[in-house]
C-alpha cells in the first residue's frame, strides 16, 4: 500500500514546501490544520486541500499526518490530539521518533534537510529527505512517498539525525550569520554586500567539489600574524566579532595541524 | 597608453589565475619571477612568458610588475628590488598602497576578491577586481587592464580594501571552517558530507538573493532553548566547537533583536 492521502499539521515554511511539492507530484493533500487561519487557508488553496484551525478535525481520511511545526511546539500539539491517529510523522531534525510513541498506530519521521523561507521556491528534487519509521511497512511507505518528490531519500535513525541537524546549524545558520557580519563590516565603509557575492558562491562550490579541509585559505591558515593582528585591531569596537575572529582563526590553525599529522 | 606588457613577481595561486586570464585575453606576459623555480616554470610555460628565480631580472620590458606574493612576504621582496621600477602594484587585501612608496615611479593595487586554489579554474569575468593607484594615469591604465579580464572592476582605497578583506575572511575563510566542523560532526556518526551539499548551496544562494538578515533561520533565531541545550550537550566533548556554537547563537539573537528595533 502506498500513502496517497496526506494531512498536514502546521502551515509554516516546511509544511508549505512539502505540501506544495506533494500536490504537484499528484498526491492528495486532504487537510491543512494550523492554529493560524490565514497561512492554513493560503496553503490549502495552493494544494486543493480543506483547512481547519482545530486539532479536533483530524478525521479527514488522511492515511498519514505530517506534523510540520516548530520543534518546541511538538509536545503541545501531541497533548492536544483528540485521538490515536493511524499514522503520524514529524519533520524535526532534533526530535527523536520516540516522542510520538502512543499517539499513533504507526510513527515515523520525514525530515527535509534544507533551509526554507516563505515565498522562496526550492528544488525539492535535490533535498535530502531523511526517513525514519517505527516499523518496516511504514518505512517502505514513507520511502515511496519521499521518492515522489525527491531523488535524495535516506534512512537516518534518531541519533544520526540529531547529529545531522547539529551539523546543519553550523553549515547553514552559523554560516549565514557570518555573511551577516561581513555585510555589517562592509556597510561601515559604505561598500555594497554585492562585492562578496562571487566569493560566497565560490566558497560554497569549493567546499562541495573539493572538501572544506582542502579548500581552506586565508591569513589564519598561513599563520600571517601581521594580518591577524591588524584585523583584530579593526574589530576593537566590535568585541563579539573580535571574539569570533580569534576563535575561528584558532580553529582553522588547529584543524590544519591535525590534517598535517 | 594602455598596459600591454605585464611582469609577475610570484607564481602562487593569485599570480597563476591573474596571469593565465591576462594571457588568454591577449596580453603579453613577459616574465614570471619567483624564488621557487618549478611553479615559475609551469606558469611561464602556461602563459608563454620567460621565467627567472632572481629579482635581479626585473628588466624584461614589462610596463607594469604585478607582485602577487603572500602578504607577509611583500616587505622582503621590496627590500630586494634591484632598482626603482616604472610601475609596480601589489595584490594584497590588507596592505596599504603606501607600502610601495619609493619602489616605483607609479604604484598601485590590483586586488582580486576571490579564493583561489591550485588546479581549480575560476571564472575571472565575475571576480571583483579592486583597483587603487597613486596617480590618475595609472588608475586609468589599471582599470583598462582589469576590464580586459573582468566585468566587475571597482576603485577601492586602502582603508576600504582593508575592511573588505576582513569581511571576506568572515564570508569565506570562517564559513569554510564551519563547513569543516560540520563535516567532522557527520563523520562521527558515519554520515557523508554530501548530505549537506544542497543545504550549503542554498544557504549561499539565499544570502545573495535575499540578504543574510532576511535569510536567517534555525534554533538560535527561534530561541528554541531545548534544541540549543541539546546541541550543546552533543558538543560536550568538543569544547572549541561548543564555544563557537554558544557565541554564534548569541550573535544571531542579538542581530535579530537589533533588526526588530
């Protein structure tokens, strides 16, 4: 049996991108349930689904409910479920599958490893969909479902997924914050952030085509003390950025030392 | 008058990419001078230039010498120049133009804002070439020369360039080091770094198509305390990574607070 009728709990960025991809792939999105009426209504309209703002309406004939809510809202949603569901999965990187125990006949995880923003289309085909399931039949069903929208489907258990999510925070959230620091530093000199666009694109390409260790360049790697000191001097009025500068430079030097050994 | 005969001091990654681009654009690379014979020979062969390992051979009819050596080698090279040159530029982000005073009739800077690795082709056309010159005629000559190989030529003074280089260290070197941390974390769970490739590519695209501030996502931004704590617990045996985690999370939260104000 394959899962064809899908319900969503949540109408945020993750729910939006998954539901729209599934709808386009010919799957039947039966209902969007979200506390906020207006995103639920928009997503329902986009996917031909019904919508509701109450968890009491989880009886819409969905073969699986995909709960795509913020990590810290998961427990609250579970506690307000009106009854045991036939199948329930969450989409959280850092939450174990066990949190769903007792709330559905079959439980699983459907974690898309990507950064989603509103109004920004993402090519779901390439997004790694990380599947976990409490039993073999749901595992097969979820893998089939995932392959309808992505070519990159993997079985990842809760322990691995937690570590994967942590790695993603470094590679995505922290990286983006460093872009933000760079933008601030440029604007202080009246320079546009666009100057860095080719460098940012090439840095990302290099790390994936070579490897981060091989791709490393810069004054910290060369142990160019004069440049390191002059950079720290430039940051003397930005203590937090200076602290990041010192810490990241030390990390680069230690990683490089380990590599050489 | 435009500069057509170019000499290079240095045969590393920056010299390689500039000289090869200029050669392809039909400019005449007359000589490569580098302490190490073998890279000088390779680059000379690639560009149809002569080569030498001695600074005493700076008489090859070059209209401008481009000194592309590591930042901390610049002073040493200058001190060993046999005579005052007609025109001399350096390619350093963090070095003021004034360091060249007295070593040439005309002095300038030709700073390509990109991360270069050996054997890795770069589309020079898009690379910002940041020009500075001690006088108006050299400025015009350098801008003409730069436009032969790039569509992205800018006049940037020494103070701005220093700040630009600092911003580039955050956006490129530190970002790449974070990719390295992510790779280490994954390998600890037997997961391949390839899993993060789509996320890394999208994070870079988002920051340039939206802006880093708008693009920010993740547990720190949401102030999801449970996830932040569980991530720090995962890093208990990696004190340096834990310190980076705490510092970057705090930075994301403070940037977000400022944005809202």
